C-alpha cells in the first residue's frame, strides 16, 4: 500500500494580492497625477512601475539521501520521494524605473521572489502469502520526506538608450550596468524506517534520517541589454512590439551547509516483549558543517510580445535565469549544484508623469 500526501500553501492567494495591491497603488498614483499629465500623449512617462508573475520551472538539484537499505528494499516509494525536487511554482516580481525628462538615461530597482515546497508520506508493506503467519507482515517501509526552496533577487541598474535601426524598425536599445544581489535557501528532511521480518523469530530494523539546510548569499556587478522593436500600430491607439534582452552577473558570496544524518541497523531475535534486547549491528552518525567563499556566474535572457500605450504596457513572454554552482548540494562532502528559473511570464507596467 502506498499513500502520498502533498501539502500546498496559499501562494496563489498571496501572489494575486501582491499583484493586485501593487497595480492598485500604481493606478492610484497615476490617477492622482492625471491633472499634470493631461498631455501625456505628447510626452513620455518619467516613472514606470512594473509587476510580473512567472511560472518558474525550478531546477534545484541536491544529493539524494539514499542509504543502502533503501536501494536494496523491495519497496520503491522512499527512493522516489528522496529523489524528488520541490515543484515548480509562481515567482513574483516588481520593478520601478525612473527616466528624467529629455534624457536617454534610466535608473531602475527590481525584485524577484519565489518559494516552493513538497511534503510526502509513504507506507508500504507485504504479508506472508499463506500458512499460520499469513496475517503478519513480512516487511514494511515507512518514510516521510520534505523539501523546500526560497530565492530572492534584487537588482539596481543605470542604463542608457542608444537606439538602433534593425530589421527596418527603430529599436529602443538600453545597455545597463549595476549591482545584483541573490539569496537562495534550501532545506531537506527525510526519515525512513524499514523492517524485513522472518515471522515470528527475528527481524532487522533499518532507520535513516537526514536534516539539511543550505544557503547562498552573493552580490556583484551586473550588465544587461534590453531592446524593443515596434511591429505594428502606434502608442496612441496601441502598438504591438517584440521585446528581448540578455543579462549577466558575477556574484561573490558564501555557501553554507548545516546538516545531520544517521543510518542504523538493528537486529531483533524475537517479537516478544520479554525477548532479548535489540542488538545494534551498524550505526553511522554525522553532522556536517561547511562554509565556503565562492564566485557564481549568472546568465539570463528573455523574449516577449508586448502591447504598448503611452502610459501602459502588457507583456507575455518567456524568461530564463541560470546561477552556476550556486548551492552546495552535497551531504557528507561538498558538491556544487546549479540553480535556474525559467518559464513563461506575464507583466503589466504603468507610466506616471511626463
């Protein structure tokens, strides 16, 4: 018998409250400035506020906790659960940009946040097929496993619009330099108990448990190129545009791992409470602690179609961000693992002032 329990949080509700609240704030600011922006169709917004959501296909590899008794077990649910990663979830983002009047320079502050978690409980057992002990189990395995990921990315950039002529279109081309901060947190908890029995005389009890917390904090210089080309229409009635961009950063930071794991094998010669005590035949206990300064390269890109107006913009596209060797995913020894977030996204931007 196998049972799976998956716990989900109220991220969807929180996400929509965040996006709705942010959009309402920006819209209120826009309406309050309508008096001085009545000629907006002849000018350019000075401030842009953007809110976005991305269905992030999370890549979060860590070394799976797989004691030998799990790999040799007739049951497979515990091994499958140990290899599973946190599920893909929605990431939230916001960006505030400022472009002074009559200037090609733009300053921006952006944030992205996401988290994901999984929890599973599995129970499997087999019974003797026939005979006087058919009511007894011959083996069972009970396992609990959970994993979680959180990430926060902050960007501050200053860029200049150089403007290009490409493919027969005028292209807005902004090259920006700045600072990126990234924070990743990962946790794993596993508890497995397995018994192989030869009823009613003796049986072995196997137990394995892992608790691990991993993190990375890093900051460093960033560089990006964002471009947009109009495909049809105009800003007054609405124009369709193709947006694209690439970004890179070099983050200097620290990886940390704090964990505890144990593996135990016990031998019991009788089920009776008055029988001989259990005999420990094997035990391994360790509590690894590691901390290391690292340099993490970061590369990303996006492409989108946008509907643009003088004071508003709606975009649908695909975005990817890769952080190479960001997390120490090992258990007993260090093991560099990447973190990446890629998937479709949607954003809405509102311009204020002119």
